[in-house]
C-alpha cells in the first residue's frame, strides 16, 4: 500500500469516527434536548385551546392567544426558536411520559407533589386564586365553608380544583383548609365545559364549580350567567412543566427555561403580560 493510499485510508477512518461520535450534534443535537430544539428551530408546546384568558384558539384569525400563549412565545423567542402548538388532553400532560410529542407545557399548571414525580417544574411564572362560582340565579349558596357541603360541584378532572374537592391536594410548601365537605364531584375535560354546564341553570346539572378566578371573571364578562361567591378557597403557584421521561437529556433545557422565567420576572415582562390579560399583576405570590 502506498503512503498516499494509507493516508487516505486513515483520513477516512477518522472521518467515520467523528461522524459516529459527533454527527448527532450537527444533525439534531445529539442526546441533548435543548441542542436538538435549537438545531430544529422549533419547540413543541402543549396548550388548551379553550381556556381563556390563559389560552384559546381565535376562530377569526386561526391563531392561539392568551396569557399562557404570550408567555410560551416569549420563552421560545429568548431560546431563539419558534413554537409548534400541541393540544393533548389535560390528563395526558399531567401524567408525564409524553414520548416527545411536545417538549414543554405552558398551561397554567399548578405544582403538586404528585405531578412532581413525573414532571420537572420551573420557578412559578404566576400565581392564581381558585374561586367558587354558582349560577347567577342562585340565592342559597353564600358561605363557601358551609353552604357547599354535599352539593354537586364541577371541576376539570385531574386539576387542582378536583383534588381540592377530594381533599387530596398537596403542594410542596403549602397547606390547605379543605372547607367543603362531602362534595358530589362532577369532573369535565376542561374548565370551559364546567362553566357551560353551570350556566344551563341553577341546580340543573351543577350547584357550583371551582376554577381559576381569572377564568371565571372572563366568562362573566363574556355574558355567562354565573357569579363568584366568597373569597378564594386557595392560591396556587403555576409553572412551566417538562417531562422527566424525555428520551433526550432535558437538564440543559430545564435550566435555560428556568433562567428565562426568572429573567422575565426581573425585567417586568411577566407583570406586563399579566396586566394585559388579567388587568392585575398575578406574578407576585399572595395568600
């Protein structure tokens, strides 16, 4: 074998070794999820298309809009990528094992002990009060600590409101006063459906519901015949969630998104978005 041919052969072997060891990074980020997302230029985000003012599909524009939508888009912009939206069922999001169908959830998800077993949570990007609503014609439910015992109360299945009614809600660092006893819990796919059933009539399908105060206020402003009773029953931190079972290493993605959330708190972006969609700053913890 000539020296020239031997040199070419060695170069070929080295090239194949480099391709085998590092080609994944060039093609799609190797085993690092953040690198792959940046290489693809897209981050897949789950959202609820019927959860205003947090998120909804605008039928006129065909675009998603809302507080969570703006937060997700801002995170993506600071990552240097764009968003591709996914709309899985809530239970599919909270149960983890997403199988890479989406990369993160920016869906007003509360940080619970049970969810933290399968999901990683960034620092909270805002906090929301959970409130009770009844039909506008109702006059018998005034005190949430006494008048709701044994009533048919609606909540989105698997949400913190459902867990609160079951008296099983756990959040790291939080305690709860479960003021409602023996509720007949009726669960739904999403909060908007709960509100629609309560709006049918006083006691027709539901006696009351528990949901996020901003969502209830938005429904009332849109003409839904419901009203809020009493003070919020609890406050909850809401955070960006990522899947612990991602097939690629998600640590750098989690660290970067956590940094971005903190940055958005510090520079006032989250406060501005909260004022835009809620008319108040929900990014500071209260209660």
